[in-house]
């Protein structure tokens, strides 16, 4: 890069670095919160519900295996 371009970019280097770190920290925070929220959920009933829906569902040509929830 030319010296003029480096001089022109110099005032923005620190601001851009701070903004980049802030956005990165926010993204990591959202990811960490999402992972911790999902870990707290209990999925023990999912297998039993899927088994119950699978045993009562019949495959039809028009439905193609679609099982409506809540019926």
C-alpha cells in the first residue's frame, strides 16, 4: 500500500478494531447464551412423543407421512 493510503486509514484503525472486537464479543455472547439455554432444556419426553406419534400414524398417499401436531 502506498504511504498516503496508510496515512488516510490511520485515524480509523483503532475505531474499526474496537468495533470489530465489540461485534465479535456480542456474537460470541449470543452463541454462548443460546448453547446454555438449550442445555437447560429437558428432552426426555421427545422420544416417547415421537414413538406415540409413529405408532398412531398411518402412511397415506396424499399425506406422504405427514402427521399434524396436536391431533
